[in-house]
C-alpha cells in the first residue's frame, strides 16, 4: 500500500470537484477549492475520521468495497479507479464480473435529476447510486451495509409484513414484481454465467426463499424494460409513474428514472415528495421502504 501516494491522489481528486458537480449545495464561502473531507466521506459512506486518516497517510488499508465507494464519490474515470486500486495493492475489477464503478458522466446525469426519482443499479439488482428523490420514494438503500443493497435479495428476504413497513407497491401487484425479478435474474445469469455476483445471489435465494425457488422453477425469462409502475408512499399516497430504463452495455448498469404525467394527481404528489425530501417523517418510523421492490 503506497500510503503517501494514495493520500496525495485523494487530496488532488477532492480539490478538483465542486459541490454542485456531485449534487451538493455549495453553502457558505469556502476558503479552499473543491470538496471538504467530510463531504467526500458522506458521499462514500464512511466516517470523516477514516477518510481524514487516509489523506494523512496514516489510515488502515481500505477494503475493495471502500475503494469502489471512493472512486464513485470522487467521480474517477476507469483508469483513475484502476490506479486507486493499484495504490492499495489490489487488483482492479475486471470485465468478468459486473463493475460497481459508475461512470462520472452517468453520475452527473443522476445529480441533475433533482426533481424526479432516479437511481443506478446493476442488471442483477445492486443499487450503486441514488438521488435524493429516489431515497425519499423507496428509502436510502445506499446507506445500508454493502452486502444489503440488492433489491432482489431484499424483495425475497425482507418482506414488508415482517418488518412492519408497508410495501412500496400495491399488494395486488406484488406477485407480478416477483415474477419480473426472477425472470430478469435468469436472463442475466445466462448471459454472464461466470459472473460471481448474480450466480451467488441465485444460489442464496434458492436456499432461503421458497417463493423464489418456485418462480425459478417456472423458467420464465424477461429483461426489464420501460414500464408504468404504481408506488404506495405512506405520506403522499399512491403515485403512477413512468419508469424509463436506460442501459449501459459496457458495465451492465441501468439508470432508472421515474416521472409522472404532467398535470396529473401523481405529478402533484411527486412534487410534494420533492418538497418533503428526506425529512424524518413519523409515519415512516425512520425505516426505508425498499423491502418489497
């Protein structure tokens, strides 16, 4: 691990980024250019103290998950991400598995979608990035531990009835969402049988979820496309949203954007959700709404 070079590289990458480039409010006048250390830590999901120690060349060796989070927070290119991994003595991610690195351009698009829910996920359900509206709609999934950010795993192992959190979809549509999750995952596994991510997820769910196992046995195959979805939010109510799926073929990632028809009741409720933002609303009990989605 090249601690001094890592520290210098992190400082320089932080200095070249402004708050607006990563979806943050600039706030009061700044004495130095770029992001603050605590802002990078917030974006990467780590403690400010941990990140500060890395910049001071005295921090512990970051895990691969932490390196991926840092590359995303600092908007690194693929080459810069690989360099970051090498500085820590790690082999960069290769094409044989789904990359957790979101391209800076895709993150910039996400940051600018401030008035509509949007998130970047892998084709097998790993949530890589969300904007504030998506977190307000389905919960802040990126705040969960790294191993608990897959929406397919959550759907089949964390049902809303067990946690006391209402589902984010109408009850009569839950079965259809389950079928689509499984059919999409089967298509992904067939396309990339050597990718350990989806293969491990399928094996896990077959062992713990009879519902998943029964649907897997049906052998349905379907890739997710654009559609219309209904979301049940405990504060603003039910919304009918158009779901657009934008694909990134190189990284098997998808930018999911939800919009409401202008002038509709759903559009009014979506605007109310934007105003409410990520406030800690009592009806939600401080919990996210992602289990059944």
